[in-house]
C-alpha cells in the first residue's frame, strides 16, 4: 500500500477526512478537539487535539503562535503590529500571537527558519 505523505488523516465525529497538508491554513483548539481551516474556506471539526497535531507537524512548516493556534507559516502574508501582534494569512484571517511567542515569531520573519 502506498500512502501519500502529502496528506493528513483528520478524524471527525463522522469518520475520516483526508486533506492535503499544504491546503491547511491553521489548526485551532476547541477544547479536546480541533478546527482545521483550509485555503478553500473549509472548516473541519476534528476529534484530535491541537497538541497531537503540534507533535506531528510542529517541526515542519506549522508553528504554534498561541495556545489556541498552530498555523502554516507558508500561508502567512503579513506581520501586523498595531494594538497586538498578529499574523495575516492568505485568506485574510488574522491570528493573534501570544506574548510568550512574539520574540520567536519575529525571529522567524527575520531568519525564515523554524529551527
């Protein structure tokens, strides 16, 4: 059996959804569950926790910028620093960066690496 490494298995209440990893904008915590938003506007409710997604993808292009968000850094178009530090994604979503993660995110913008 040949499994596509570019897809992720997303368990839901009704079964399983296969999604291309690059299509994911972010994972959002929803208690012990997660909401996954894709570039085509879909919102998928997964029965998997944000922590588990972070363990699987935290060392790739996904970064934890807040206790509630794991974002795909490839889809960030702007870093905004008005009242709060936020990332703007390609779909216009604005994701707040927690105070603890601000320095880390700024370094990513300067050096461009998640290492």
